[in-house]
């Protein structure tokens, strides 16, 4: 009887999690426009049908990726914060979790949510905070959608191509206002940094404005 030689198996051992992690890696390498199930299979050195033994389709895979992002959000401190700060920090954490995988963010936020994504955790947490604030139940969903729209828009604002009109430093002259074209002439790296700064400020401004509006509505109810 021949003995099996220990070592690496002849073919990769696929699991759902292995596929999800490979998808994140591939998106980081090629971007969302070049991402495909066929390319993912090749990166794992398997045939495309082998993927479908573990994931139903591309949408299922993307929702599993969204699930991993949701699980990464640390919500442990939120119950100890005043509701205004809890809502602010949770929204910031939600955005940061998406931006940890910028190449995947555009694909993820554009894919409809399904049960396996666990994205309901996002709504449950926001709903819990809004109920603690005293928001009337019929108004909670509207407010959650407003916050989620701001978070998703802020993520896409950073990962999408292009840059805002922003302030560009000029040697020996402090800073001057510059057009989009001039920003891009200084290099994509600076343009991304400037865009990120503007997006951070805009996101925090918008989030504080929504929270202030919720405070006013609760005070008047």
C-alpha cells in the first residue's frame, strides 16, 4: 500500500472564507472594473465552477465581503456614550470600515444587501441609538437612511476618480486656490490626500448637521 506523502495538496482547498479573502486581495490588485469571477478563480488556481460550490454568484460573494466588513466594526463602547456621540462615532466607524478596503468599497456599496451580509447589524445599532435619543419610531427609518446615504456618499467621494477644487501649497507662497486641473498636475498622490481631507471635513460637517436636526426634532416632540 502506498503512503500519502505529507505536504501541500495538489489542488487548493477552497472554503467560503478563502474565496472572500482572495476577492479582497484581487480587488486591491486590479480594482472593481477588472474584477470578475473568472479572474478570481484564476487567482486561486481553480476553474470558475469550483467557486460556485461555495458561493451562489457574484452578488452573494460581495455580500459575504460586506459581512466581514460589518463584523470588523467595534461597537463595544457605544452604550457608554451620550446618544449624540454614539451616533457620531458609530457612523465614523462604519465609514472607516468601508475605507479599510477602498478597492472593494465601490463594488460593495453598489451591491444590494441580502441576508448573508449581516448588514442588518448596521440598522439595528443605529435604531438602538435613535430609540435611546427618544426619536419617534415612525421617524427612525428615515433618519437611518439619511445617515447611511451620507456614509456611503463619503466613501464613494474618496474612492471614485477625480478631485474637488481644493487648496494647493505653492513653494514660498503659502497656499492658493487651485482648479481641478492644476491639482491633478501636482500628482495623483497629492490629489488623493487633498480629496480625502476635504471629504473628511465634509462628512463630519454633514453628520453633525444631521445629529443637530435630530436633537431639535426630539426637543420639539
